């Protein structure tokens, strides 16, 4: 049986891949997987439970038992609405620490595969092309310079009324890049056959259009 097509979009923090991926999904009428949200959910749940960030086996069990639902843009964890709570910068940092553990990553494989439904899926994360959907029809590594990404994150936070400092954001995202790229399991990398999309100088619309053009040329 032929599985529905997947467009895999990987990249570093604050590269805009979430925005681009969800818009591409909307244009194509595809499902959308924000895999980072799953790691953020584990991070939040582990914080609530007071689980040690280095306790890989307990974190793996916790990740397996999470009751998660994505409905109308809202994310529920054990029926509590955590859509905003998981976006906290501290939860992002915590997510990148727990994401290092193979036990946690393994526990989230099934739920990610579950998003692959007709007519297709756009999946964003760090290891979509390399590990979770290696047969993706289109693989993209979406990136921008650290400075451009820090500025984007800064504007996002300020627009939401959340106080932020550009220097701190730049430092945090460089720390997160280093951890995501250097880990032993499923590191952030340009997967075999992936196309690099450098967005420092591109608008969101231009990035979305590029992805759609690439997809069309793959499927034509
Ligand atoms: O929003 P941002 O790009 O900062 O992060 P995210 O995509 O929400 O992911 C949060 C953290 O989860 C990342 O820093 C990664 O360490 C981890 N992650 C991962 O390891 N694998 C994925 N497929 C997605 C996220």
C-alpha cells in the first residue's frame, strides 16, 4: 500500500520552519505535524512532575504515557489546554535537554507516524527527513543566520507582550543549536537528498512559494 506523501522540513530554532510548514500544509490541504510541540509537551509534563532531566528511563516512560490531543489549533495535555504554556522559552530549552535521550525520542515515534494521513503531511522538526520520514518526497533544511533568527524570535515575543532581550535570545538559541547538532541520537543535520532553504533574506510568502514550487517539480 502506498503511504500518503510527506514533505519534511527540518531546521534550527526560530528559523521560521513552523510558520512556513503550516502555511504549506494549508495551501496543499495537507495535515501538519509540529514535532517540536511533542518534545515541549514532554518538557512541560516532566517539569510538573519534577522529573530529573537526566533520568532518561523515567522521561521515556512519561513520554509514552502522555495523553495528547491536537484540536483546532489547541494542544491538550491530559485534557489541560497547554497551547500557550509549551511556547515558553524555558520549556523550549528544557525540551532540547530531554530530546537528547533516545528513550524519549523512541517513545514519540508512533505518535509522529500517526500524523501521516491522506491526502498528505507536512512535518516540521529536526529529524523528520533523517529518522521519522526517511521516504519523504521532499526534504528541506530551512535555516537563517543566528542573528536573523534571534531578531525574529525577539519580534515575536515583543508582539505577544512578552519581555525579551535580543542578546539573551541570541545566546540561548546558539546554545540550543549546539545541543541539537551535537547529540548522538537524531542530531540536527542536512539529511541526504535535502534541499537547503536559506531564509535570512526571504519573506514568509517567498519561502512558502519556494517550498510549493519544489514540491510541484517533485510531483510533476
Ligand atoms: O520553536 P523552536 O524551533 O525553538 O523549537 P521546537 O521545534 O518547538 O523544538 C523544541 C526542541 O525540541 C528543540 O530544540 C529540539 O531539541 C527538540 N526537537 C527534537 O529534538 N526533534 C524534533 N523533531 C523536534 C524538536
